[in-house]
C-alpha cells in the first residue's frame, strides 16, 4: 500500500500512486489510507487535493466519490493513446 503527493502550490496537492496490492483490495485498506491522507491535508493550509483515475476503475471511482471527490474533466490519452483519465478533486472549506 502507498500514496504519494506532489505539492504544486502551497494550497494544492496532487495525489499520485495510491495503490493497494490486488490481493488486499476490497478490504477497506484503500479507504483507510485515503482518509488518513485527506486528514493530513486538512491539518495544513491546503485548499484542494487533485488526482487522476482511470474511468474503467469503478471501485476506485466509487471510493473517491464516497469521500467527496468530484470529477473535474476527462483527459484524453492520459495513460496511453487508448486510455483516458478523469481528473478529480476534493476542495476544503476555507474556514
């Protein structure tokens, strides 16, 4: 399991490479990892987390939507000439 972040600006973090080994999927590990990453971002002056996901990865799409991520746009040929990606984001309140 793992997740990495790339800070593009003090207020935006791009989440990359959230992975859970296939034999451990559908057991809540990804959700736990993602929730911890979100809380880490909430504790900092970050306003948005952004990520990319393959539209065909329904479980991942469902998890991101469950945790509040929204689809921003479709990026054609993101992974390869025949594989697109959704850019998704989660905005935090400025309170």
